[in-house]
């Protein structure tokens, strides 16, 4: 299979990564090389094989729903690009 | 004191032959001298390191020191360390001073080790040459025109050039073992779930595992004793009782069965590398081990499955970098979507973007079954191959890397060539098994690594096998000329 330029742009948009026309061209070449490598996988007969999502067959651990951390808002917001009055600032979403 | 093992340094410290402050300063001086060329460290903070060294000296004086108390250890810049710049090799985190400690950092702190600095790495651990770092390529101390391997290339180069007695690494597809092989170190990737991933910046969560990089197997065991253990903060940490990974170190190897997968000994491996690996296997026979040919028939599909699974997980993990809560935000943008897109476009490097795009694609509607599920089914076939193989042998051996250290820039233009550097290591991560690389000779003056793969939780056995080999050989003690 081969990807197309519009597919590369679409995937970049889904991934929220701005991509220039020149970058899209280079990326297309690289991705097609990588997918040639990946395609070999399609020849493997995996009928009836359970997908393996994880290295260990253990159940997800559950924990009690209780407060486990101290208030660390100040420390966490000290490293944010832009905050005000304890809130994270982003461009206006709703007029 | 430069070039001593952790074991020797621990002894010197408890016998008061040197203080931790002196030892730390010696290494800081060496870093100041050598790092400008090697570029193994992204951050060095002498004040912070020396403050830890003073605290360690107080512990040593009070007589409550452990085996690592006072020993400087370099930390891969993937581990969050409170108050330290923690970049993960990326411009995206170029200004990220961590507000908290990774569990691995806490554990070394509790052990009294000194954080010697944060080591360079491929951006978000995505690479096999340490050339994708935003902070510049790392040079291999054995030949500065060559790569140290990756992604833990800074850690490998720091230890190989004796700037650090040991370092931490992480291994998602070979990132501890391959740089260890290319820099003549002993490196161990533990069984998935043995070392906590809390505070270790995520690449592919079902594959990532931290481990030690040092000069001897014994030192790796000392470090693993400090690093391993159940952590409730990591949802995939395994609830197992603590173990002493050094307990079997001296066991004789007589009667042990070494499995040699024919897939590791076919075409595709450099002849000089193969000659060293064969010599090492002959040495193991001399030590009393038996060899048996085995097969891992699905290993050949490992690289393909990995480059679906790892990017898929990465595309999800790296969606957190949005320029809102921490990390890089583009200086100019329009609306919210534009802020995301520009921050991510400017903050991530080319290889990271490439993998996010692969991951986004294979997880998208219409492709999920064909790629992601198929890769996960192959992952099970590969894991099952190992289960079958361990019915016939105790440990598996082969080369760590198909070649010795390659030239800077030699493979960076072609991602596929770079990906194939991990052809012998990737299957171990897919299965979640422990693996090691052990120095086993030189080809044209460059180090070669022997890979040891164990069954689940066989770390003590692997360390035993590596240690006995290191008692009989001295490859691991060789250092590059300055």
C-alpha cells in the first residue's frame, strides 16, 4: 500500500501537528518506506490468535477513591505557560 | 577512583578512603573536561549533586550506609527529578523543571546515591543513535565520529568515558542493550513491571522498562536491588516480594542449557560481531554450559509489529503535550486548535512527529484491525515462541546488535535502516522478558555486545551468567583511550 499526500495532511491534522507542504512531501516518502516494512506483517496467519495488549497477563489493579495527594496546584502551575488566578489560560473557545 | 566499579567505590567509601563529596567532585571535574566533546549530559548541577554527597557522607559517618550510599550515578533525562531540568531530549520539555521525583529517582535517593546529572538521549527515547536529541548528538567515546547507540546513548557514553561510574537507562525496543553493546557496557532490561514507570516520561507504556547500565554484572545487580520493587503509583507495577538480584551471582554454570535461536545466527549480522559472539559462546561451553539450537520463528515480524504498537502507544501518550499545562507553547498562534498545532509542530522533532503520525494512522478508523490488532496478534505469537523455547533451554543468547557503532549521520536519513538496528532486541520487549547486553570483544577496534535473554523474572540468573563470564574474561574492563 501507499499513502497519499491528502492522507498525510489528514493524519497530521488528527494529531494536531501543523505540517507545511514541503514537510508533507518528505513525510510521505518516509512513511511509505516504513509502511513497506510494516506490510510484511499482513502475510502472517493470525486466525484465532488473541491480541496481546500487555506483557503480563494481570488484571488492572483498582484503588479506593480517596484523596492521596496534598494540594500541589502552585507547584504544578508554576511550570505552566500561562495561568491566572489558579486557572490555565488558553485562547477563547466560546464567544 | 575513576574507573572503579560500584562495588569497589562502596568499599572505599565505607573504609573512609574517600568521601562522597571528593568522589562526586572528581566525576564533576571529569565531566567538565570531557563532556564538551562527548555531549553525554544535558544538565549538570554541581551544587545539587554536592549537597546530596554531603548528606551521604553524614550517613556514612553515622554508620547507616547502604551499598550505593555516596556513589554518584547519572540519570537518563527521561526520569523526572524534583528541581532538575527534565527534558526527555526534547525542545517540548526544554523548560520543564520537574515538580516531583520519579520512583526510580526516589529509590536512588533513599539508597543514598548522588544524582550526578541528567544524561542526553534520543528525543522521547525514539531512536537508536542518540541523534534525534534536541540537545545535539552524543559521541561514542570509542570513536567520536560514531554514534553511542540509543536511546540511552548519553548514559552509555557517560559511563564508557568514565564520567559516571554507572547510569540509568530505559529500554522500549533495545534502548539499554544496544547502547551498552556499542559502548562496551553491561546493561540490563528487567522483566516488564519489575521497575516502576512512575515519573518516567512515557513512550510506549506496554513496552517501556527502566534498568541499570554499568561496567559489570555485579554493579547492575547492585543497582537493580535499589531500583526494583512494587509501586502502587504505577498501575502495571507487579506485586511481588522483594528479591536480592545478587543471590545467585557465584553459582556455577555447569549443566545450564543455552538456547541459540537460528534466527539470530543467520544472515544480516556483521561477520566481526558474529565472530565475537561465537567466541563468547565457546567460553560459556568451557564454563560448563551446554548449547542447544532453538527457533523463534515469528521473531522476523518483530520489527514490523513493534513499529505499529510503539508508535500507536506513543501517539496516545504524547497527546498530553498541548502547550497548556507545561512544556513548550508556540510564541504566536490564533485560536486554540492553532495553538495546539503550532506548539506541537515547533516543540517536537522530526522522528517524534513521524512516530506520532504512524501511530495516529494505525489507530484511525478503518485501519485499526489491519494494523494495530494484527500487530498485537503477532506480539502474542512472538511471546509464545519464547515460552516454547524456554522449555528447551535456561537462557537464550545471540548478538545484541547486528553491527558495531555506526558513523554519525550514516543512518539518520533513512528511518527504516535505523529501525533495523534493533532487530535482535525488539522481540524481548514485545514479550516483556528480561534481557542483558554483556561486552564480548571487539571488531575493528569497536565493542561488541552479547545478548542474554531470560525467562520472566530470571534477572538473578542472567546476572549470574554474565558475572561468571566476566570472571573468566576482561572485555568489560576495557575503556577507550583518551
